[in-house]
C-alpha cells in the first residue's frame, strides 16, 4: 500500500517544467540529455504517466528496464528477486564498460551484504549521529568563519559544501583531510557516465584503490580509535573481510560519505537561493529546518540513474513481463515525484509532511550513513541562515555534467 498523500503545499516556489514532457522512444539511449538544475526531469514524468516500466539502452549497449513509479521502485529496491551481485559480477548486463568495485558492499546481496553492513552499522546509528551533532556544528561554524574571512563574493563549494562532509567522514574513518582535491576528482570519476573516457575512469579507480591500500598499510602500523582500524581488525584478527573487501569498503564509505553529501548540500543551498521566499522561510522559522531538509532531499532530482539490478526469476512489474536475467533500474528521484504519493510533487513545499521520500534509498541498500548526512545538512543550514541572513547568488551556478548525479560545480554567493 502506498503511503498517505501529503498535505497541500504551504510554501511552494517550485518550478513546474515549462515544456510538455515528451514520451521517450522505446529503447531510447539512457541517460536522458543533461539539464542544468535540480528541477523535475520531464522524461521521468512522461514515463510515470505512460510507461512506468520502459525499455532503455545503457551506455554499455546492454538493454534494461527503467522503473519510475514509487511503488515499483520500492519493490525493486526491497525485493530479493532483484540482485545487485548479478549486475556487478560475471557476464550480466552492465551500465558501462568499465570495472566496478565487485567486492564492495554496494555490489553484494544478503547474506554477504548483511555480513559487511554489520561491520559498520554501529558507527552510523541515529544515536551516534546525534552524539556527533555538537562537533559537526562546531566544524560548520569554523568553515563559515573561513567564508567570512574570504569575503564577498565566495564560492561555497570549495569553502563550505565540500570540506564539511570531507572532514566528517575522514575523521570518522581515520583518514587525512588533506587530499580533498584528489578525492573530489576520484569521486566524480566513480560517478562518470560520459564525463571522461572509460580508460580515465579505470585509471581513477586504480588510483583510488591504491591510495586506500596505502592508507590501510599505514593504519596497520599506527592503529587508532577510528573506523578504519576497526575494519582492519575485522580483516586481520577476525577474518571477517578479505583484503579486497576491506579496500572496496573504505572506497565506498569515503566516496559515499563525502561526495554524495557534498553534492546534496550544495544543491540544497542552490534551491533555497533560487527562490528568495524559500531561504526566508527557514531564516524566519529555523525550527522547521529538519522538515525543510527532508523536502529538499525529496524535490531535488539529483540522481539521473541508479544502480542496476538483475532479475533472478521471471516476474511481472508494472504490467510488464520481466525475464530472468533482465537488468532493471529503479530511479528513486523519479519515485519522489510520483503524483499518486505526493500532492503537487513539482512544488518545493518546505512544510511538507508526511514525506516518505526515497532520497536515501530503500531496502537492504538503504544508505547506512543517512542519519549522519541528515545531521550535517541540518547543521549546515541552521548555521548558514544564522550567519548569513542576506545570502544570495553572486553569479550563475555552473553544473557538473556527464555524471550519474546532477550537482553544482560552483556556487558563487554574496551577502
């Protein structure tokens, strides 16, 4: 059963698509053409209406089914008949012709996934995230001191939205903060669809895994009270991880905990400044920032694609017969705009409640760091409005292109 529909918007300011959605052609190449911004993607709206389980051709040339409605996306993400392992190992369909981290938690099905997730779950509980809130708030204030010292105009990406999650995840893992520029380039490479050649993606993956192997070797010599030391102990003392799993685990935690949160924060700030009444809303009512954060997570169509899964048996999905071995891609950012679940989903309603969005996924692969990300996003917005009540754009945003996600590359502001 679908969750209850949301209340009517109170603060909208959303930008409905100005063009009528065009039905994508059967077997159309995916992803769809890039659009700057985070507003609704018209192709997804057309598919939800006319072809909620549509045939597409991936950059690799393989075929897949694209799933866009809320109930169907939840089914794919939560049903064990859709395998991540089958989509990352062996000779099954692939998103692109580049190596993946086949030993990572993102590529695993239960019970292997359960074993890996248990190793880090305790570090990412809601209680642990709340315990870190004070330190995160202090870190946020320090970064905003740097923004103030820089003066107007300032680009919030290198000064604020990138260093905040980088510091949080590096301190949690026990890895150095100093390599932000390299990590930024590697994270973009890991999410590349067309931004860089396949050979460059392969090279970046090799560089990042080599970098992590060197950090692990150093941490073995100098263990500390951090997650990386815990994972090394699970590998060396308890034999609960292979060496490749250990390296892949750390790459995923670093890339996911840093790159994804950084992009979401910069996107949220852009959306708030894009319509002044949005920023004024949280400025005047800071107690609503947790609710506003959830709506920003729902509204922003950040993901233009999703991890592939492969059907392990024949089944019917949205009236379509799916064969065993077929690839399926469930787009959570499209599900978050499903008109049967959310009233006026094209409106950004900062008071929307309830808000059962799938911004952090669903099922066993629900983002393990969701609560920690929420604390960072909330504290960033709380401090930003307190310190910069007149914050506004100083120049147009530039956008990352050719990636699996949409996000600002620069975020120039003044105050």
